[in-house]
């Protein structure tokens, strides 16, 4: 019988909190089970193993930062959008170091396309229109792509 209140989403979010507290590399199913005062076996109906848990934490972090970055660049253009984008990444890294580290995890080819990762690619490539709207040709030509490593260090 599944423990009341435990879901894959709740575990992923709790794993993200744990990553911020103890570091992403230290996140395990056993550690998360201790947080909920349950046995690790109770979590395996929601997460496959620690690698799956870490991938779910990465997905949470990618989505959170993509939302924050979209809000930051909304209504801004060029230099203002670039500065807002950089600030949103820097601030997120400072506020959530474990989650930021989780975003560096390489997701498998089945998981990556459905993640918020492509939104980050759009933000970095074209900060003026890094949201989910389609980009017109003038938007593609009036912005400067940003190297991915630009945002790796907090």
C-alpha cells in the first residue's frame, strides 16, 4: 500500500530541497526516506532508484529556472533582457545551489526532450524571446547567442 501523501512529484520537490541542504551528489532514496520517516522501500513505488530521483530533481530545477528566466526577460529587449537573464541564473544558483548543480546532470534521450532544457537553450540563444512563443525571423537576427558555459558558474 502506498504511503498517503507520497507522490513522485512530492518526492522530486523534497529531493530538490534536500539537494540544496546537503548537495546534489549526496541525494539518495535512503536519505529522502529518512526525511519522510519511512523505509526506502516505501519510495520505490514512486522512484526507481537514486539515479531516477536525481533526474527528477534535475527536471524540477530546470523547470523552476526556466520559469524564472522567462519572467525575467518578459518585456525586455537586448541588453536589458541579457542582464535580466544572467541575473536570474546567478540568483537561482545562489539561492538553490543543489538544484543548480542538478541542472548539470545529463538527462537520457527519452527524458531530455520533455524537460525544460529546450527552454533554456532558447533563452541562451535568443534572450529577447526566450519564452515559449514562436520566434519571428527578426528576433533571430537581432540577438547574440550566449555560450552555454556562461551560466555554469554562480
